[in-house]
């Protein structure tokens, strides 16, 4: 005879290979705190509606608290035969308090139980990620303030385009991570919906009070359709989509760190504690942390695809396929958390090499657009100004000098609109300082952006 809690209609035990194949305890054991919290709220509600006595509720909750402590202390035994964290906790509860423990599952199913656990866990994970994103934004704000005047060649197509400041570049990532945080906060609204009470798929005949449980567990809403409640994994998909966008931003950052640290550019140096060497080449210092963050981003994006594919063929309501959602979500979550934590620890030690940055900016005729703008302000149509500057760049290239080194007479030969004040716009500092509108790279605007970011971050942390 089967000894499973669900085995009443079975006449034979489960094959050992099936037990190993269907067991999820190696993955879902990390839900134990959420499972215990949800079970206690369920038990208290059953007591308030008269399904359980006050004494039974107290006995169940005391037993659950003891189990939680056993798990936290590493004193809890796991077995594939008990399949998942829900059956482990219920089995141990019955062993501790006897038949009263068998009453806990009244009015619920593992279907709505696991959906509740996952929503509780995801909500907590989002809150943790928001704190990590806030910390990383703070690091970038500090870097921006430190490097507000450091000239960096701004690139398009990986070619020198216009001069910017490293501080302005850092603030671009503050904006990216700000949007990432907004997406997570928005997803949290749809995560924070209680499915408990849907039972297996159709609800329950017991007089449960779902809003009572929702209030105790901090849910803003109660799922309004029992079929949808047990089978919905949209909340995980939406969160994974947000994680994938974070991963994309982290990968772009990692690529820049790798590129900037290359010998060809040598714009920055990363702390030794976050780099590795070579087993054969003693001179090497490799940005392995950045490379792994770049690589793991694909792993995170793959988890989003995996869950989309897992869900796309499922008819209502719950299917056992959904057991796989946890390993998918936890994998993506762990990679993002580790990446955010590592960058927050690594980046304060980043050292810039301003002379190298400046040399590259000077090499690429980065002030060409400033010269075109100068001509436009002198009354030259932009397309004509563009052509004049193009000829000036070609002339400078032929001589191996920068635009600012061309003699005034030769510049005036290209356009009579050019006067001796032209050299004020051909310097890197002049170019950067001229872009003093909101969102521009002028140091005064970067400082204003830093102040706004600090104010926002202080408000979010309150």
C-alpha cells in the first residue's frame, strides 16, 4: 500500500525512480519560511471561522514554529519520498502534534499553497532586489561626483563621437537602474495577490475568509478566479522579464568595464580583489567578474524563455509542469543578486586614467560637432556647416593634428564665418561645458543630476 498522504486510492507504492524524478525538495526547500508563514495564517483563519478550535490553532502554530526553528538550525531531515517542502512540513507537524496536525490542510490544496508560497517569496525577493539596485545606484552617484570633470570620449558605433565626462557616463547607469527599479515595483503590485482559498482549482466548501488571510500576510488583493489563481505564473514571468532587463543593463556595463580595462584603451583599472590572473602568463590581470556578469546575463534571459515555453502549452488549471517554475526563477534571481552585490563592492575601487581618456578624445576629432554648431550660430546653414567641418577634419587627418591645431587662416579659408573665437569651442572642456541643458554633459548639469538622484534615493530608502 502507498504511504503517501495522497495515497488512499493507490494499491502500490511509488517507483523509486519516479520518487526521485518528481521530488522537488532539493529546490523548494528554500520556501520553508513562506510555507510556514502561510500555514499559520491559514490555521488562524480556520480558527476564526470556527473550523478549528482555539486550542487546535495554538497547537498547530506552536508546532509550525518549532519546525521553522529546526530547519533554520539545520536539524531537519529531508527525503525524496515526501516530494516537496509542503509535505515535509506537514509530515513533521503530524509527527510532533499528532492528529491535530492532520487538520491543517482543511480547505486548501498544495496547488494554492505553493502559489501562495511563491508569491510571498517573490515579493520578498523584489524588495531585496530594490535595496540592491538602490545601493548600486548610490555607488554610481558617488563615482559620478568623484569624476564629474573627467573627460571621456563618448562613442557611437565604438568610434569617437563627442567628448563627455565620466561622471555623466556614470549617471547614465543610474537612470537605467532607476527604470529597472520602477519595473520591479510595478511588477510587485501584481505579485501581491493572494491565491490561497482557491484550493485545488474550484475553491472549497468550508466557510473560509480569504481577506482575513490576505491582511495577515500583507497581500493587497485576493485572486478572484480560482482556476486562474492556482495556474497563474504571469507574476513570475513579469518578474523574470524585469530581471532580464536588469541582466541586459549589467551586461552592457560589464562590456564597458572590460573594454575600458583593455590594454588598447587602458581607461580604468579594477581592484585586484575582483580580477584574476593566468596560470601561464604571469603579467595578466583579467576582469573575470565583469566577464562572468556579461556571460550570466544570457543565463538569466534564458530562464525567461524557459518559463514562457513551460507555460505556453498548459490548459487550465494546475499542471505538474509548474513544479519547474521554481528552479527557473531561483536560478535567474540568484545570478542577478550576486551580480548586483559584486558590482556594488567592486566599483568603489575603480580607478580612472584621465590622461588616457583625454588622449583618445583628442585623437578622434571629438569637437567636430561643436565647430558645426559654431558655424550655425554664425548664420551658416547646418548642412553647409557640416560640409565645412568635414573638410576641416580631412585636412587635420592629413597633417596628423587635431582640429584645434589648424591655423586660423586655414580654417577661415574653409569658411569666412570663422573668427578667432573659434578656438574656444574646439577644446574638450569648452565642448563639454557648452552642453549645459537638462540632461547634458556639462559638469554643472551632472552635479544637478547627482543632487536629484541623491534626493530620490534617500526618499526610496525611507
